[in-house]
């Protein structure tokens, strides 16, 4: 029986294809890891699944066998052609989308109801892709993501730890990490220099923060973690451009000691503070400055 590693080597040799470092191409060639991903995803004939980074199609063909509909996104034109000509290329439930996941208009092909998503994210774009998926969260019920282990640890980090930061808060208001699988470099060809982890994230029906408070929370989290050595009083005074007394009173009213630092705040405390800032209007100007800066 030919192993996935042997199949990958043969496929790359046949097409004179060399994995591209600039695209972070590391192909998953370990059957047990693919089976672990399938267990987390739990595909059924009724399921519709988006796959980001189809690559050589080893996971894709399993998805096509198990699910009703698969949308596979791949940016590399040579791999796109190989997938199109593959054994499942003409399957009625298989849809191949050629393009960069950061630019592909998912709204144009995804249904109104929620679907599952699985991704092997290139390490260098994992964070921007995560934030894009959260922007498109209304399309998804479940995310099964392969990321660099350090990114996975940041996503699931608890307050007061070195990994806790903006990504931690943003992930944890979106959904709950239900399971994780550690993956060694030996599971890929070519081998990366770092370990990976697969996370299963069940998205909440709605984020833990209402839509109108999200922009405030974004600015609040950025201010709190932007200067880790600053107290919340100092960080928020600088961001809000309000008097220290006014800022400290707001913090105290929310049961938050002004001398605490951002990394000590639980997600629930960030949410409470964002709601208070929205209610009082103290962050209106700060959010406007943030929005303007984002368009420049």
C-alpha cells in the first residue's frame, strides 16, 4: 500500500512541482492526522463543508466521500489544475474555488444557513485568516483549524499567562475550543520547523458582544495589550484621551482595579467594560479615530 508521503512525492515529481515557501506550503501526509481531523469535523452526507488550502487533495477526497457538498479553496494555480483533474474533480458535490482565502468572496457561493469549515492555515497568514473567518462567522457553525502550536496556544490562553492577548480575547468571544490535537513536523512534507495543532471550535450563535459594541471592544483590547507594562488606567487614559479621574471611576464602577494590567482581565471583564464604554459614550471619539486610521 502506497503511503501518503510516497503519493505526495510522486505527485510533486510527476508535475515538476516544488513547494513554495512564500505560500507556506507544507502538505499533510500523515493518515492518522487526517483521520483525527475527520473525527473532529464529523462529516455526514447532509453536511456542507468549506476547506481552506486543499493542497494535494488528501483530506479533500475524504471530505468528498463523506459530505454532501465541499467547497475547496486553493490559491496555487498548479494545485488547482491538479485538483480539477483529480478523481473527485467531476463529483457533483465538489466545488473548486481558485483564489486567496483573504480575498475570495465567500458570500457569493455559501448558502444562507451555516456550514462547517476545515483549514490547514499557512503559518504566515493564520492570524489575518482567523480574523476574516470571524467577520464571516454568520456562515459557519464549526471551525476545525490546523495552525502553528504557538498560535493555538494564544487562541486558547487564559488571563495572566504570557500567551494571553488580543487573539485570545477575540477568539473566545466568538466560540469555544472543544478539542485539540497536537501534530508533529513529521506529519508534513516538507517538514516545517515548528509543531502544529488542530483546534475544534464551536462558534456561538452570536458573539458574546453585541454588534454595536464590537468596534469598542476592538479598540479596548488593542489599547489594553498595546503596552503591556501600562496599567489599565494609563492605557485607557491614552486611548480615550479623557481625564484620569473619569477613566478610573469607570473602571471602579465595573469592579476593576485601575492599577491592574490588561493581561489580567478575563474575557468577561473586557466585555463588561466595552458595554460600559458604549453606554457612557466615552469611547465614541476613540473609535472614530480608530476607524479613520483604518481607512488611511
